[in-house]
C-alpha cells in the first residue's frame, strides 16, 4: 500500500464509545436477520452510516447492495451533505473507516468523472435524485481501451462495480437537472487508475478531497 493510500485510509478515527455504540446497533441488526424470517427492517440514512462504521472487515458488494436497498433516505438527513459548485462535481464524506467509506456526490449537468477503475475497491452507487449515465470499457494492453456498454440510472436506481470494472459516470448535460448520488466503497478509495479511449496508457488519479469531511 502506498504512503498516500495509508494516509487516506488512516484519516478517520472514530471514538471508542462511538465504535461501541455502532457495534451494538450492528449486532442488533445481525441478530434480527439471523433469528427472524421476516424481512429485515428498513434503515434510516443515519442507521446505514452507523452500520458501515461498525464493520470489522470489508463488506462484499452484495452486502453493500442489500444494505442500501433497505435504506430509506429522508431529505432532512441528506441535507447536510448537499452542495454544488461550478466546474467539478462535489464530494461530501459521510463516514469512513479502515474497511468502508460512504460519500454523497452532487453533480450539475455536464459534470462527470474521468474514465477510471477503483484500484482494488468495489462500490455501490445509488441515485437519490436525477439521471446518471454510466459508460463501461474493456482494457487490452495491446489494443488499448475500448467502449463496452452504456446505461442510464434514474431516481432510486442502484448499481455496483465489481473488480476490475472500468467506467465513467456523470450527470449528462442534456439532463437539465441536478444529480445526487450516494457511493459506498469497500475498502475506501485510494489512488485510482485512469484511462483514455483507444490508448493503453494508464495514469494515476487521486479523487478530489471531499468538500465536507
Ligand atoms: Fe467509479
């Protein structure tokens, strides 16, 4: 792991009491799931954040997707993490520990990521509001990067990126509306690899620091 990676991963240190409270909630949820045949209860956005902070290992992509599918997000819970700017999309960190990270991203029309992979992390992306376009690519060291597929996700849509997915996501300029997405990565993102269409060159890219930590 690079020193930058280590620094990024060590950045968040929850208090001991907070960890204990979160572990209790996670244990309750786990116990409930194991001892009843009823559907798991829904989570608030704050519950989701606490369950993620209580993780003791990197959650799998199906686990992340199940957690997001159970979460009902109220506008007032999300409000502190909303904010847009001209130029680049905004990243707002909700929680981060050694194993997992959750961010809220806010995109004006036309704002998008570079073509990138997640360099060892998998991730779930949930569209809270707006329209997200995702383009995926195939990489070949001889022939370079090639277009693979395109898809659109609208309000309430959920997608996951397994390894070694290469993609570009963003708010299409033709959407005419803002986009708000929720991203959960396990382990937290470090330095990413970026690609260019038709090229075999791979560059490194560090996502912008969150606008709110
Ligand atoms: Fe991504």
